C-alpha cells in the first residue's frame, strides 16, 4: 500500500493494505521444554517499508525450575522471566541463550557475561509506530555474543559500565531488513543511536550503527540504502582493535541511492585504536547517477553514492594506527 491519500478501490492508493502486528504468546510452566517452532511475526504483505504499521510481537517464557529451548525456533527471541541462565544479577550473571527484551527495559547487573551463543536484543523491524530502546547497566560487562536494538524508524541502546567493558562479540543498533517486492522510492532502515559509557573499554569485536543495505528483489529496483546512525563513547580509556562503524547502507540495484554515513563521537582521556573506524557513505546502485534532473526511465539519475559521515575524537592521549 502507498503511504498517502485516501483509499480508492481499484486505484493505486491502497492505503488500507497494511501489515498486521504480531501477537503476544505467553507460556508458563514449572519445567518448560520447547522443541518445535513458535513465531509471533508481523504480516508479510501490504504496506511499504516506509509507512507500514506492522510490528513484531512478543514471546514470553515463564518457568520455575528448568527451561530447555536449545532445539526450539522462536521468532522473535523470547523474553525469559529468569534473566540469568547461570548465576544471578546481584553477583555473576551468565547468558548462554538468546534473550529478547521489551521496549524500555532497564537491565542492571553486577558482573554480566554474555557467552558466545547468548544475546540481549529487541527487534521491531519495519515498524513506524514502535521505537526500540533499552539500557544495560553493570559494574563489569564481557560480551562474547550480541547486544542489539533494531527498528525501522528509531532504535536506541545505552550501555553503562562502572568499571570494565570487554566486547569480543558485537554491540549494534544497525538497520536491518530491506528487500520487499514493492516498487516505491523508500529508505531502507537507518542505524540507531548507541551510547556506551564505561571507565575502561576494550573492543576486539564489532560496534556498529550501520544503515541497512538494500537486498535486490525483482520488481524492487529503487529503494535507498539506510542512513548510518550515531555511536557515542565516553570513557577514561578506550582500546579498539576491532571495528567501529556508522556506514550508510548500499543501494541494491539501478536507481538505488546509497545511504549517508552517520556520526561517531569518542570522548576519552586515553585512546588506542589499532583497529578500524569507518563512516563510509553507502554505494549507489549498479550505475553511477546523472547529476541533476528528475528520474526518468532509462536514466540512472537516482543512483548516487551516499555521503561520508562524521568522526569526532576528543582526548588527551591518542594512538591511531589501524
């Protein structure tokens, strides 16, 4: 459906053909084992990515004694009532499973360790009426897995660590999901806002707020790559051997613009970055754009590269050799 104008039967403005929201699935048991598939997805037809009102639902799993979901497929990731898979929030809390969170959630822990297969994430892809935001507070945080907040319109993730933050996996507010078959000029999902505050930051993995790439599907040649988001670091000491990126997403085919890159802000007393910092504009479609003029069939006037972004570093001691 198009985003504008009243519904007109037989016309092109099918504004009422919108995706429906996913529902809420709530399961409670003393001992809970799930082997099959549970999904609470939005509808897959209707609307365009720039105006759809569909949103992912929630899956809530509540147990008292044992939980076994190692062979289950749950979409989106479930919100589990006992947050720590090993230990507890007041001491050492280990996450070995995929954990979804509700919007606005504040997670507070002493020593939080996210193992390789563990995640904390909230996703509301394509939704224009839902923002995604949550906060993780800890005295120490080690992330081997993923912490992510992803939405079509607005996502934000704040990580506050009193002492040491170690990122071996990834932390992201990247844009995600762009490639529906509708033929409209719409923007792919943009990167969100990621705020990281910690006394000591050590990154060997990835921290990103990239815009989404357009995935080409026949009949959909004109989506634009998503705009990069914002990453803001505040710390006494930052060591980054991994990758920090706010890149714009790429256009997928002819007439598809690349997204502009976002902003990366670092405020720290001491910075050592042997890794990489990128704020690249996204690539345009298959052909370079022709400057000026409106789009007309047979010309590639909308296939532009995205603009580069902004990197600002405020520090006393800096070593940049990546």
